[in-house]
C-alpha cells in the first residue's frame, strides 16, 4: 500500500500525522511512503523524510503547483513500476492524483475543510489554483473508496458541502505518540527561571501558527483586561513573529512572552502552563478542526481554554469537564492547577488522544481491514 502526500513539508506535524501513522499501518501490511515535495526544498525534504521512513520515495513536484495535475503521469508510472494497487492519500490534491492514477482503492485522508479554508482565509492566494483544489476536495470526498475524517463535524461538512451520503469513513482525530507527556523536569525548571515565572503565577500557553484561523487577536482581546487586572497572569506564545504579537508583548512586557522552538522542545514549554489557549472565530474551518494542540495541552496536564465553536472538542471539554469554554463576556476565575487536575487530564489524553490507546488502535485496525478486503 502507498501512503501519498503532496506539497507537505517534513515537520513535527508531518512526523505525527504521516510517519507515525505509517508505522502503525505497517504492522500488518507493507506501506511505502510516496511524497511529492517542492523542488525548492527537495534535497532537504528528501533527507528528512528518508531519515524518518526508509521505505519512501520522495519526488519533486514537476512543473510547479500551478500545473500540479501533470504529476498524475509520474504517479501512474510509479504505481505500475512498484505494482501497488491501494493508496491512502493525504489531502485533496494527493487524492485526485491517486484517483486518476489507476489505484483499485483510494482512501482519502481528510485533515480539514480545505474549501472552507480557501473561502474563509484565502490560504492559496491564486484563484485558478484555488478552484482546482476545491474541485479536488469534492472528488476526494465523493469518489474515494474509503475516507478518514479528523472529526464528526468534518463529516457533517462533507454532507452539507458535497452531498456525501455514504458511511464509508472512520473518525480518527489528530493524536499523539506515546511519551509526549514526558517533559524534562530539569529543563522545565530552567525555563521557568529564565522566563521569570514564579510558582504563584498562573500561566496561559498558546502553541501553534499565527495563521488567521488561530484567531490570536481574538484571544488577546479576551485576555487584555484580565492581564491588566492581575500581574500574576502570564502568557507564553509558542508561535512565529507578527507585528500584532509584538505590539501585544510591548503592552505587557513582563507578562507576555513569545518563543519559536523545535518540535521536540514544545512539551517542556507547555509544561510551564496551567491552561492551553484554543480560542477561535466561528468559522467553518474552526468548526470542523481537530487541532493537535488540544491533545498536546491535555497530555501535559493543562486545562484547555476553548471557544464554543470547535465542535468536537468543545463537546469533549463539556463532557469530561477537563477545561473551560470561554467567550468575550465570560466571567471566569482562573486558579492554579493541582497535581490531581493535571494527572486527570493526562489520563484523558492517553485514553482518547494517543495513537496507542485502545480506541484509536481499534479505528486503525478497521481502516486496515477495509483497505485489505
């Protein structure tokens, strides 16, 4: 079986959502990774991907993204040469390439509502390319043999947007590998000292990119008065640079700190926190999302602070009473977490959001059975 990715850069997310998944699937059936990557970073990407999974074929995207469909020819030739008939395709572009390359079975690995991302946040910026990707998502949802969805809400979106009427799918949220919660205590204490966080401080952590759907400006608005009123509130932002973030840091120079760290160091910074921030605008992109940061927060024992519109996860917080649902007008008192609070949330992550949990393993086994039949 082939696991196909297209225009994905190797990263911590790639390792978690591609390499780690292949390792699980490979236990019963030999899985070969085929990755089309930008020619601009081809050599670096090939080195990184091959170091994580030797049984991989890494190819440059021929003719550029504007003519991405031309890569069907190369995938078809490759499929014939390596004699593979089944494919799991990550994202709409990979799925369309697979659907037109002669595979007997194509499983669409749906990570997001891609059409909504394009319409709401203009993530592509090229109208012609955007239309082709929207059409590719429609084909992936309707024509694939089987589907992976990261949330129940994403399936609801498929029904409404594309008229999906089947039940040939499985829900597998963004999950973690065993050991993520094992932060390094000495490094955590060293970071605490370097940043200037005391044991009496209450620490809010945000981990992720500063793209529009992360709604950091909304988060800042909600916490503005709270930070002003309580100097013990501290905020750590694990994200890239942006002018509005710099302005907020200047507004609260002793309370708001930004870092951009390697994926393997994220857990040590998260371990400084009491609460993990996941406050987003009410957009389709966010409604259907399965942010891996939710699993990361819970795994390190943090309580997620979440808006009420990230549907699967807002429901999870309500059901398990493991965090706080917040709006601009919420009158919430934040307290330091006890060790019992942290242990309870870590156990929830292990039960529901780890790749080796019983439920997640069961779903991957169902996927393997479906693709093997």
